[in-house]
C-alpha cells in the first residue's frame, strides 16, 4: 500500500514528516532522505501494531 506523507522543515532545519492517514504516525530526520526512511519504518511499525491488535484489514 502507498500512503501520502507530508514533509515540513522546522526552524532548526530538521525535517518532520507525518502520515495523515495514520493518526499519530510521525517521524523526523536531519535530511529529507533520512526523514523518508524513518517514516517508512514508522508506518511499517504502525501497521504491524494495528494487525497485532486486529484493527487493520488490507483490502
């Protein structure tokens, strides 16, 4: 599955990235590339947790 993510750069230059479809799924990185890798990992962990608790059913 593909999820839309939103990148923002804070005042310190860190990239903050969120996944609006998954409430509370947020990550960051010093570079956009690092932030992207981190949010992929966060999304994977988020979905794994949903599956574990029986809250995620892929269509």
